[in-house]
C-alpha cells in the first residue's frame, strides 16, 4: 500500500468530514483500507434522494476547530412540573417536613409542619445556624416557587431533603479552604451501562477529570456531554474543591454529544482495475471542498512529526539516546525517564543487581503506524500515577519498531539477552496492538518476561498491570534476598571449614588444639551473643513498659472530640495499629503508644499521608487537633 494508514485516515476524514476517528476507522477497515471504496460506502449515491431545492444551497461545513465542550444544563430538582406540585400540595400541606440543612460544614436536622411558610423556616434557620434572614442564601428549597409566604408542603420536598445554607458575600476561611483542597472527592460517573466510582483530590481541575474520563470511555473531551456538574463560571479550569460538589458522593453522567448534521457535496467515485481512475463531482466539484480541505491537510502535514528513531540505527545505545530525546521533545517534559543504553545494560542495571537493589525492567515498544501510539503516550504515559510508578520502580527501556532494521536489531538483542522465547513473544505482538509495555523481572535465577500490557488499555488497566507486577516482584525480591543471605552464610561456613581443614593437615595436634580453641571460642561467642541479646531484649522490654506507662488513657465510648489514629506498619508487617486519643492529647502520647508496640521514634519516622510530612520533626507538645489529625487520620511508619 503506497500510503500509510495515517495518510489514508486523514484523507478520508477530510473528504467525508467524519470527525469521529473510530467511525472513520470502522469504514476503512470494512473496505480493507481502500480509500475509494470507503468514500463510495459513505457518500450518497442516489441523486433522487436529494431534493432539487437543497442542491442549489448546499455548502461544505467548515471543520469545527472549537474543542470546547458545551455541557447541557441539567434540570434542577426544584424545577418540577407545576401541575405536579399543585396536585401534591394539598396532600403535603398538613404533614410534617423533615429537612437536612448544610451550613458551615455542619448538618442540622430541621422538622417543621407542612403548613409552615418559607419565612417561618428562615426564622428557624436564623436561630439554629446563626445566619440572619437578610443574608440567607438557600439552595434546594424550590426555586422560584419558594416565596416567603409559600407553604413548605406545597414545594414538593422529598423526605429528608438536603438544603444548603450560606451567608451572602461570605468569604471562605483559610482553614476551610485548606481542608477542601486536601479532601478527596468521590465522583460516581454513569456512562451508558457502565458505572465508575472515581476518587480525585480537591486540587484536580474539572478539565483534568474530563481528560481521565476520556481514557475510560474513549470519548474525546470536545465530544463529552455531561449532566450533573454545578453551574460554575469557568468550570473546566476550576478545581473540584471550589465547584460545590455533593458529599460524600457526587452523581454525574456522560455521553457522546450527538454529531452535527452536515450537508455534503455528493461525490461519485468510479474505480477500475486500470491506473486511470476518475473522480466525478456533481454540482461543481471545484466549489465543494476548497479551503476547508486545504486547511485540514495543511494542519495534518504541519503536525506530522519525525519518527522517534532514525531508520537503520547501527548503534543500539545511540538509538536509545535518540529515542529518549525525541520522545521528550514530542510529548513534553511530563514523560517517563527512559534508560539511555543497550538492552543488556538495562538488564544489568535492573535485574542483575543484588536482590535488595533490583528493579523491574519495562521495555516500551513504539510504532508510528499504530493509531494507538499518540493516545497511549500522551494520555497514559503522561498520567501522574503512571509516571510516578515507572520512575520510582522501573528501569524503562524504549525502542521504536517502525523501521524493519530497527525491529530486527531489538529482536536480536532480546534473543541474546533473554532467549528465543522472549524474542518470539515480542515478534508476535501485532502492530494494531502497539504500543506495548513489556515487563521483565528476575525470577529466582532466570530473567524472563512477566507480562505484556498492550496499547489498547485505559489508565486503570495500565496502573492495575503495573501494581500487579510490583506486588509479584516485591514478593520474589524478598525471597531472593533471603536465599542470597543463606547462600552467603553457607559460603562463609565453607570457607571457615576449608581453612580449618588446611590447618588440620599441618599436624594432628595443632588440628585438635585449633579445633578445641575454635569450639571454645564459638561457644563463648554464642554465650556472649545470647547474653547481649537477652540484655537488649530486656532493655527494649523496659523501654516499652515505660512508654506504655506514659501513654494517655483511651477515651471512653461516646466521648467528645476523639481522634481515631490508624498507623500502617512498615514491611515486612502487613497489618496496622489503631487507637483512639483525645483530640487535645499531644504528639508525645502518640509516640509513646508506638514505642510501647516496639516502634520508637528513634528508629522510625511517622509520616502523614496528605500532605506528606514527618511528624517526628514536629513539636512533640502539639496536640493532635492542631496537627489536623482529628477526627481521624491514617499514618505510616518508615524505618530511618
């Protein structure tokens, strides 16, 4: 095929004005990527279906370069049909109305008669919440129907309806702002027949959330139609903490925006087996696709980037350096750190180190002709979680398989370093499933491929595959470290035995004398070690007992201002400690509690999760409440 698939795809979209890449690829695959057949498949062929009145005024619509998403405004829950409200008002006017009012991060339960008016409710809120009636801003009460004299029973409020009350022109306090920014927001997103429950920090913007949803649903941001976002000016650039989301979970739904109806010039394409194929455009083809197609083709050509690796690379190390530089130049600084060297050097750096110093080896395989390449590199490898995981736990080796000579060079390197089975595994990956991330780890005495993550995955699947490999790698690394220690111990014993044997050959008497001396020395050393161990254990037990005596008493059940502290223990422990403290207890009490469990602050650091900070460096006289460890917090222990 003279043209590569990207050029065919670009030409097909420019002629048919199909913006949806998936739809365009579907039509091309149905015609085996034959451009003429695909155009005949999509464009109308029966002229009788086009009315005469339409053919004179049909224009080709300019390609829409506006990538912003117009989010349809949802119908507020209080804008119900007026007839329904009127029919329900007689029934509810005499019953009681139960409300939950959110004000200043507190929930107040209000119960009033259905015959009470909105004015009565506002006076009640002034008494309970302390917000004057003249400054009250209430949302969720009933919209324009909630006049001062309207009865609560006539507003159609559901049982335990949630109202939000705030004072007009109220300025958020610094501590409340910090609390919102450090909070985690749960979004329940519905897409067709799938539900996603996602957790995001308060510092994440709505635009970043939409980008993440693109990875899950394959709906580009400009085609996403949302329901459920609050009506906020400059929504996309607003962080979640300031949007006004419902807690503990905010409901959203997303779908693909309906495609715009467009009118096209009809094109009749006649193809034959000869080289002289003709394209006849009805209705003055010169006016059909003029500046629009030129603009599109120029845009595609201007953004066509050079390959990540030159053709026919002769030096593997120089090829990797070139790949890393071009990858960073194309996709920006927010990219993984690629290893600059040969595959054999990458294996030595990652898999052939002592067990405790080993890392996983990730081989990233790129192919310019894969339609998944740009999405995988920009959206998945650019994800903050993926970047952090790769940079801290992997040695990442990158290679471009586009050129056949470069492809063969990598396969030869893999065959030499890992064997023919690994080379065959990489060779069998089809182009349409590239890019791929091949995870290699050291298992006992063999370096082998653990898994292959193909490019047709989302962020969650990619992170899940990396985490699974890390868990398996951590377990194997601990086992290999144990075996190394045992092997070193056996080697040391063997050397000692050989030395003793050589000395025994000199003289039997000297042998027996040395043997007795060694046994005596060994026994004394064991006794001394045992004595020191007992003393050390006694010292530790005494320190734990003293620390236990200093630990403040645990609050009684139902006590006010109780801080629940959960401490995750460091490896190899896989459990955690949990205890309740008074909010006014100092940090010293927490350290004494940990010391009583065998984790003194001299040997361990106490780390808070968000924001990350070393509590052992804080003032020990500070209270848990002042350190924002109230009402609950999860901490981590790290060995110094």
